[in-house]
C-alpha cells in the first residue's frame, strides 16, 4: 500500500509538472462601453482583451476602438488601439504599445475584422487581423511552454489593385516607471548587443547588429527598490530595412521600417517585471541569440492545421461509419458536411488565409463530439 501511495503521489506530481509547462489562452470576448478618454465622451467603444500565460510569465493584449460613424472607416482610440496592460501598465504601454503604418496610415486604427485564440496547451497563440484600405494586416502572438516572452509574426496581404509601398512598426514603452506622470526624473537607456544610449537622444539602429533592444531606467531599477523592472524587443533583422529609437525622459518610441515586398516580419516582446536591470540584461546577452533562432524557425500556423492529414482523417471516419452499421447512418450527413467544409478551408489556408486557418482549427474542435459518437456506435456494432 505504501508503494502504491508513493507511485500515485509521483503520478500526481508528474501530472502537475506537465500541466505547469502548458500555455493557457483566455479571451474576455467582445464588449462595448461608453467612451471617456478613448475618444469623444459618449461615443461607443469596442473592447476586447486576450491573455497568454505560461508557468513563467503572463501577457495580456487589450484592444479598443471607437465605433462612432463620424470616423468613417477608422476606429480611433486616443493613445493607441492595441495595448499591453499585463505584466505591467508601464513598459510596453497598456493603452497603446504598437501600431503598423501601411503607406503612412496605421492599420490598427481600422476595422478589427478577426480576433481570436488559436491554440493552447503545447503552445499558446492568438491573432488579430485589421482591414486597412490597402491591405489586410495580421498579427499573431505566441508563447511556448515555460517561455518568458511573446513571439510575434506580422503579415500583410495587399488588396487587389492596391500596392503596399511602405510598412513601419512603432512601439511605445515607459521603461519601469511613469516618470513625468509621477513628477520624477529617471535615466532612460536603450542597450543593444552593439551599443548603449541614454536620454535624450535618437539611436539609429543597425538591424543586423541590434537584434535586441533593452529598454531600462537606471534610476528606476528593482535593484534600488524602485520601478517595475525593464522590458525588451527582439528583432529578426531579415526584413528590417532601418530603425530608430527615440529615447525620451518619459516615453521611448521605437520605429522600424520594414521591407514592404517581404509581406512579413518577426519580433518578440519581453517584460522583465520584478527583475533587476543587471539580471534582465544578463538574460538577453546569454539567451538573445538562441531566442532569435527560435523566433525565425517557429511555424506560426496552428498545430492542428499544420499536422492535419485530411485524407487519413476521412479514411478514419469512413471506417467508423462502416463499423457503426445502421447506427452510423444518421451521422453520414454531418460527416460529409464536415469534410466538405474542411477541404474548402484547407485550400484557402494553403494560400495563407489566416481566417481560414483559424476556421480549420475551430471545425476540428467542433467535430470532436461527432467523432466521439462515431466511435461509440462503432464499438457497439463490432462483432
């Protein structure tokens, strides 16, 4: 009995460790409220918040946009439409940390036509797709088990008859502390593998060398009992043509000019909440190259899609229908509808349609009950 109890305890511990290494994804769903700071008081604001979490860190991404018809095709929010309110309100700014200028106009201000979680468990990911007049612009965000940072894939699809001549990403952070808003003076720095610059200045990036950007404040350092901790951006230099970091005493704004013909770019975001400047910088120097290699090698397609063998899945369904005999005939119609839908979506997904990719994942998830019933009928009718 003692040995059995010990083996049971070990099994529970193993299960707990396995669960701890998984990535969870949560979604508040869409809501609306009457605006105050986001736009003209009284306008209706659309809001949504999604969260990625590992055993090490959690990141929340919050969208807001005004729905008032007076704005035409745009949906403004005064400080930015896409914020990162977790792990901290400062660092990557909670009310607007990222924008994507396509031909000079921020795609994130336009209609959010698709937003949803994609996968959880072995990996966690979610996506946003914005309907810019010249291109659909997609952002996929992912965390890996036990990861401390978020991987990001940005992609743009020019509309028929339109061209994308310029793409610029802007990022806003307030490293460790809201200095001016709290009537405090800090000492902002941006460090890369190549250099270190402090406020007030503009750092001109060399993309091939400045593969990570470490944003920190030497007054507001956890080692001194001040501030929240620093943050950082990881850059895949392949499609970055140029960049600048405007290091101010309050906000630090990064601008990245991307190759418009590449149609995609890869980034990663770190929030080192609760960590000292020295520990965070040591992490980047020790792991930055490996994290970059991981970023460039990651397949951002949802795993249920990338591993789907539709022919094998169809053959399995046909075998189950045969074994289920008469009991299975009531399910033949739903099975045929499922595989017709999957074939259509898979064809669209092969062309890079992110909404179709997500729809494949949802269809597979929705079909689990159907396959469960098929297996039950097959088991009951086998000789």
